[in-house]
C-alpha cells in the first residue's frame, strides 16, 4: 500500500533518536529539561505509528506491535510539568510549568512581581519630592539594590531623609539604601534561590519516573527503527527498480544486470552500466578482473559485495534478478592507506588484512580483493598476489580479484576465470570507457591515458609513452602457471624469462665457438712458429759452431785482435729498432703451454686468448 507507507514514513520522520535521548536522561551530568521534551515529542508519534501498522494487517510485523507501547503516562507527565523553552542548565531554574507545583507558583509570583514592587517603591520616592528624574533604583552584585540620586537632585532636595543610608559617592551622584529596599531585596533573593532548588528537585523526580521506563523505551525504539528500515527498503526498491532476491542454501551467487546502489545515484545524468556476476565453488570460484584504470573494476567488486549484504538484510537489490547463496562473512582488501598512529605502513596494512582473509575465511565466505600487492615492488607484489590466488583456490572460497598484474591472468587452475572491463580505443589515441564486464583478460592498463585525462602536461605524457615503449620492448617477464590433472602444482614456468635465458646461452655458446676457432687458429700459428724456432735454433747452433771453428783457425795463424761480432737474429726484424729475441720466443711458448682449456671458465679462456693475441701481434 503506497499511501499507507507514505503516511507511515511521515510519522516516522517525526520520531527523534529515542535511544540517544533516553541514554542521555540516564546520565545526570548530561541531561536537561530539553531531553525530556525530546522524549515526549518522539513518544507522541508512537500511537499514530502503531495505528497505521495495525491498519496494514501484515502478519510479519505483528510481533513488533506487541513491543511498541504508547507511554501515555510518561507523555502526560512531561507535558504538564516541563516548560518547552527550558534553559540548557537544569540548575538555572524556570523548568517547571505554572500550576504544576503550588510552592513554585508562590515563589515565581514573588520573582515576577518583585521588580514591580521595586519600581513602585522608586515611584513613591520620586513623588516624595515631586521628581520626574534624577532618582532611580538600581542593582549590582556588590551592593544589591540601591537608590541613586544625582548631585543636582541632592541640591534640590536640600535635606536627605534620615532613613537614607549613604553607601557610595560617585562623581555625579550618590547611592543610598533603606530598610524598606533591603526587605524587598531579601524577599526577591530568597525566592530566587529557593525556587531553583525546588524546581531542580521536581525535575529530578520526573527524570526518575522516565528512567524507570528506559527498558521499554529502548525496546520500542528498536522496533520503530526496524519499521523505519523496512519502509526505507520498500521505498527505495520501488523508486529505483530493485528486484526481490532469492536466498538459497547453495554456494552460488548469480546476479543479472547488477548495479551499485550508491554510484548509480551520484551521476544521474550518466546511465549506469549494469553487469552480470556468477560465482560458485566449482566452475567459477575465483574471478580475476582486469582492465584499465577508471574502467570500473572497483565499482563492480563493491557492487557485488553490497548486493550480497543487503540481500541478506532482507532488502530488494539493485539488479534484474539475483540468486544469493547464504554467506557467513564478507572479507575485503580494498584501498591503500597507512596508519601513522599505529606505525603501520600502507603495505603492512595491506598484508594484515590479507592475513585475516587467509586465516579466517571459510568456503561460505565471499572475498573481495582489489589490486593486492601494489604497496611494494612489482616482483614482490606479483609473487604475493600469485601465492594468495593459489591459496584461495585451494580453500575453495568464492573470490573477486582485480589486478593490474596481467601475468596473473595466465594462471591455469580449475575454477579460475578471467574477466575484463572493456574500453574502446579511438583513432586519435583516446579511449572511451564502456564499463561492461566481458570474458577474457586484457594486457593493458591505459594508465597514461588516464593521466592525460587528469591534466598531466603533454610533455610528460609524450615522455611517458616513450619510456613505456622502451620498457615493453625489453620486457622479459611473462608468467604462466600450469596445473596438472591430480591437482598438485607442476610449478611456475616463465616463458619469456626462459626464452631470454636461452637466447643469452646461445649467444654465449656462439661467442665460445668463435673463441675456440680463434684458439685453433692461434694453435696452428703457434705450431708453425715453434717449428720455425726449432729451425732457427739449429741454424744458430750450426752458426755458433762454425764461428768457434773459424776463430780457432784464425787464432792459430794470427795474433788475436779484438773483433766485434753481431748475433744473428732468429727472426727477420720488424724494424731497425725491434728484433725477436730467444727470451721472447721462450716467453711466448710458455704462455701458450700455460693455457689449460679444460680447467678454466670460458670467460677466462677468452681473456687469456685476447692477451695472447695482443702479445703475438706485438711480437710479429
């Protein structure tokens, strides 16, 4: 009944926060008369609400009616006793209405008419000397009430009466008191002090009477709150085209054309794009959501969580249809912020929340994780995200997992499915957000496009694209995880890393083969040089022997004379200044023999061969 609900909503709006009002009344230091007025005003609408609920004839709310009292006595007591315009502080007085207490009425009459008596006395004193001005009755906290006469008036009067007692002399006037004025003051002061005490005592009695009904008032407030929530559910469901969800005992979550209940109302001019969601513990247990920044990943994750929560609250949900299996807990790891008070970094908070998920979630839980691992390095973040995915898969927990680590989408586990938020790339390089969830993964985040939309200078955007191209050209990291048939992990295979390492190995083998070819060439050249050296040695020995023989012959025939001999060179000199010596040949030979090809590394072989090459070229 739309009209009945509308009338009920109007009456509910008039009910204040009864729970807060009654709790404040229970604390003497925090209560005042206005608190009782608030309780009375709220309770006045209870009978009307109860009448409307009875008219609705809804069996499901019959229990609520039994626990909704009208509190007629409390309302009447507050109505006849407490002033609506009472002061904030209860000890200031002026709390109790006229006619509720006889003593208060008498004292209030004195207070209200006390000033009248003072003014009447002032007029009597003026008439005494036919004065229209120059004399008045005043009051301050030090002297109390006094008669003030100007100096000019004192001269007119000429003689001040004996009952006038001078109390103070001012520059232009004098102040006096009289016994009559003092008597009036004492009556007014006594009445003021006494009435405040009496009113406070009466207020305390009324307060205690209300406090005795605290339990019943709280019970009524609770039931009124439930009625308020249910009418809100009904109004929202009708106004925003919600559907009635079907709560099931299985583990499936099936949502058709689901919407975010808050986001769709923020920008009413932009049509909200609905999306489907299917989750279970077998075929689609873990959904990996990828897509560009601003595409709507976080909104989708949150809307699924909210739909499940409000469905189990008893509300209609923002969707075309929804089948929601019973969920015992909803765990979320969303957002990034630190906690300076607890000395926790952004990443530490991220890991703490993830730990709670892994330690306490059950197969009946729903887990929502938004970009796990972004608070640390890329490699660490990817590793933690991958390990967490594997653990959640092992625990068979329904999970929505958004990420920018596109390598995670290549995980090959049963029940793990990839979805992405679609976008349209325009010819001019700009992008349009479609915000539609589609099967499969995406390999781009379009972060630079979003940066441009945010107003980052074009020079920075251009440079960012240049750096991105360089990074992507040298990207050697691509993760592929395969799972064998019996469920035991066959390990992580990193295709690009493996291929990169293979290419590096092939390059090293090629360099090694080149070094070996150079080594063979040098060995052949060394062998020839060794042969030449042996030949030169023999020639040298023969020449030496001949010289000795000739020397002996000459010395036997002639007188010895000094003769200068020049040693024959084994090799043809490269220049007039440079010749190959026997020591150099021996040194070269020793260097060749010292190379142990089978017992040193390829790098060391390469290094020694380069040094040997330089030495040979220098000698040759």
